[in-house]
């Protein structure tokens, strides 16, 4: 259960960071500045991997 929650929160963090990057990129006209938010995306990937490891560990011990 805890692993699944970790994966879900990781997906939310990753999508949030991706949306910021896509929205700011979409607002740039010509040569402008847009923001790529790596922090939330990397944190999201970390949470997803940690959650998957927890799920794997809990299934192995059952």
C-alpha cells in the first residue's frame, strides 16, 4: 500500500514539473526564455522508483 502511494505521488510530481516546462515553452514566441523544472521531475522519478522497490519487496516477502 505504501509503495503504491509512493508511485502515485511520484507521478504527480513528475507531471507537475513537466506541465510547467510545457506551459512556459508554449508561451515563448520566437527567441525567449522558458523554464525546465528538473527538480520536481527528478524527485518524481525517485519516488516512483522507490515505490516500485517497496512493492517488489512486499510481494517477495509474502
